[in-house]
C-alpha cells in the first residue's frame, strides 16, 4: 500500500477521534447537599429601636421667663414633687415717647390727688378734734344742768359724724396712694426690676412639677428664655417600662400578626432576648431610604418576654435587630432554595443517582 494512503488513513482516524471526543458527554462539577427533615421558620428581619411606652412632654403652663433648667438627662423625678422648671414674669415693654408722657402725666395727677386727699384728712381730723371738745364741754355743762339733753345729743351726733368723715377721708387718702403707686408702676422700664427674686413671694414664679415618677428623657429648652404658654420644655418617662418599635415595609407588615414570636439580636447583651408582637399599627407612613427611594412603612410594636433584669441595660432609643417569626414548623423537608427550579407547573430538583443527575 502506498505510503500516501497510510498517511491519509492515519489523518482520518485522528480527525474522527477528535470529533468523537468533542461530542462525547463531559462530567460537570456540581455542589451536592443532603436533603433532610427538621424545623423550619420564615422570619421578617428588620432593625428596631427601644422607646419608653408612655412619654410625658412637660409644657409651660404660662408665658414668661423660663429660668435655666438644672436637671440633666437621666435624673430621677418624683410625681408632683420634683420641680423640673421655674417660670418668672417677664419684664415690662419699652415705653415710646407718647406712652412715657402719658404715664408721667398720670403719675403727676395721682400725686396731686394724693396731696388733696391728705389735706382732706387733716381737715377732717381738725373738725373731729373740735367736735370732741364741744361734746366734752356739753357733757360737763349737762352734768350741772346748764344745757339741755338735746344739746348734749346734738354734740354727740356731731362728734360721731366728724369721726365718720375722718374715716372716709383716710380711705380716700389710701385710694389716692394706691393710684399713685399704680401710676408710678407704669413708668417702670425693662431692666429696672432686675434683681434676686424671692421664690416665696406672691406672684414671683410658677414651679413646673414632674407629672409622673420616672427619669428625665430629653430637655428641649435648657437655657433661660422667654417662652409662650404651651411651649415644650422637657420629656419624662419611666425608663424601666420599655417597648420596641420596628418600621417594616408595608408588604412585610401584612404578614405579621399580633402574638407572633420575636427574637431580639445584636442589642449588646450576652444572649438573645425574646419578645412578642403586641400591635401592628393600622396606618402607614412614607419614609425615604438611604438610596433616595420612597417606601411605605408600618410601625410594629413588640413587648419583651424576658424579665426586666435581662434587658435592664437598655434605655430609650437604643438600636437592636429583630427577627419576627411569621411561620414555623418542626418536621419539614429541607433543601437549598438554589437547587429548586420550575418544570412546567411543578418544582423539580436534580438528584444524584450513581454519578448521574436525575430530574426528580
């Protein structure tokens, strides 16, 4: 056989071998997992924060000058005993030129009226002195029978009338004196009444007391300032009465029900805590995520199931992670979710059988 035929046959065999190798099935590396039965739970995981169940915002009952609040956050307060703030009256307003002139004129008129009332008191006193002398004289003469009883009675009546007139003049003098004080008070300018105020003086200040026994949570207005009625000053609450609030996406919130079990993790303590969903609020709110996406959120309220000693280190506004169990069972067939895929209307998985993958 010529050499060229031998070379052609070898080349053909090699080509057929390469083609056979190319179309021969190759083994594919695969990760295998064992299918087993056991407990399985579906949870909704979200970050939450603690808060005092009942927070009391103490507001200013009247307008005035709020003295600097000396309490610090965390200080204990006692219901209706601890004074958390003190409000003093404000300074008077500035007087413009017209108001100042009117106030000075009123003060001068009050001074003149007081002088007139003082003169009336002196006149009434002189008339009373004279009436008393006449009565004593008439009484002495009546004892000797020189004057009649009617003259004595008239002298007594005149003395009593003059005494009443003196009392009337003194009362008018006091009234004019008070009017003068009132007129002078209108002349007081801002800053002229500054000074140390006696807390026990009538009308000095209004003490604002704590409405409950607890601790100071937040101070909204610490420095001295002029406040209006109803201005919030301080927040107090019972730091030992905590609950957890978690804002879930609305599509997750509809899966949560009251009474669901909750596992509280990453709160800083040595072990996880247990809780229970107490309330899913019936209204949602819009919240912008870190990516700038508007999300509808719903607050879920959780109560601690463990005794207070287990979470006593927590305070108002502390961060923690929660896992809300929306479904759980003890005996469930378990396999990785990544191994499942759809085949028509059924879920299927590849099963290893003698080194081959069998669709199951």
